[in-house]
C-alpha cells in the first residue's frame, strides 16, 4: 500500500474508529504474529529478524517508509506490537 489511506482492499481489518490500520488487512496479521523460541543444548539462540520481508511486499504491498498505526487497536489482537517509529519494511 503506497498511501496509508488506501484501505479499500483491506477489509475486515481496514480501520479503527475511522482511522486506517497500518499495515492493514488479514495479510498483515499473517506476517507479524508468529513467535518462535529456539535453543541448542539448553542455550537460547538469537534470531536476526531484519531483512526477511519479501521485496514485493516491501515495495508494492506495504510500500516504503510506511509506519505502523492502530495495528493492535482493531478487531484482532495478539502477536507482537509494532514500533510506530520503525517502518513496516524494516
């Protein structure tokens, strides 16, 4: 989504109180709510979560420099909170 107000294809997770949910739609929820804890020999392993988004999602689906807004305020809750100061494409 190149403009955060383009939410016509995002139902049912399109807005909260008339304000757009960014990122919107059920696809956004499928991308951000998986949590894993990995270990080896009872030692926790650090996982690098940067640079894992598909290029098509970063450039076309969600756009560049789109910052999350109202993400945990809609009908769905759960998953991790998104930092409103970090773009979705990071």
